[in-house]
């Protein structure tokens, strides 16, 4: 069994949170690279059990400003087409959507903090999401949205974002919301972006305080989803 997972990090301070903990517990090594430092020519889908692409402040459409994003998109497409399990989170999901032919645009409202995720009929039949309540809080930190790429299935949405989650084939998933957060990751995200949150009508400390009552249950739900995705890596070895 290949025991190495490639993790592309698009913010220097925002790691994989609970997903990193679960991967370690399941015996996977993690090759963590900052997106702008990666040697993409040396990265090949056949060398890894799967690919994790994390969030960041960049826009998936900003390849002129951040040229490495084009390389990241190409690599994501290569993993998906090779049948390797992929999970994209926030910007990672937007890059995945772009790689598969979807579109990413700026929303008129930033979706920050805790907002309910509603599971679609297709989501209720999905092996990762079948356990999820029909509606439950999810943690959000984005101002862009994607349209599901051709051939993909939309599995969940929210009041502000029509598609929060899509699946490509059987093992490639794009999550707009942050199912990977644990307490440290959530605090880093909020405190490092407190001015951005304030400018968009959200108080970083208030969101952190609110998390005390919902994060435990959220992490339990998310762990089931993330472990089910890790199961997909084991099935495709």
C-alpha cells in the first residue's frame, strides 16, 4: 500500500487540521508542500495514495497574479484523471472545479463563520455524506463560489452558496466549506484574518466563542466524512 498523501497548502499558516490528525492515525505519511514552492514537474499521481488541496485567500481565477495556481490546477486534473482520490477544500475545491471544467466567481456576500449545510437527495445517497443530518452547521470562510463541473454531482448547499460540495466519479470531492477544521485551525483562520472578517461584518472572536458550542459535534460529523474519504484511498491501492 502506498502510504504517502500529497498535501498542497495555499496559506503558510493554515494546515489540514483534523484531516492531518486522521491521516496520521491511519498510518499515512503526509508530503506537505506550499503551493508556490512546489516543484510540479516532480509530482506524479502514481507516487501518492491521494491528494489534499487546502484553502487560501487567492482566487482560482487569479492565475496571472499567482502563476503557480495554473500548475496546481494541472496537477489536480492529473490526479483526478488517474483515478486517485482527491479532496479539495475551499480554494482547493475551487481549483478542483476549475480543473474539471467548472467556473469560479466572486459572490456578492462573504460566507464567514457558522452557516447550515443542507444535504441534497444525491448527497443522502453518497457514501461520504449518507450519515450527515439533512441540515447542520458547517464552518465557512469564503467569498467565491463555484458551479459544479460537467459530469459532477452536487451533494450539498447553503443559503448563500448553491453548491457547497460536489463529487467527480467515485473518489474526487470538492468541499466549499471547511470540514477539516479543529480548534487550533479555526482560531488561526479567524485571528489571522480578523480585519478581513470585520470589514465584512463578522467578528473573529465572536465566531471563535460561538464555536465552543458547535465544534465538538461538527468535528465528529466531519471525522466520519474524512475517514470515509481515507477509506477510498485504501480501496484504490
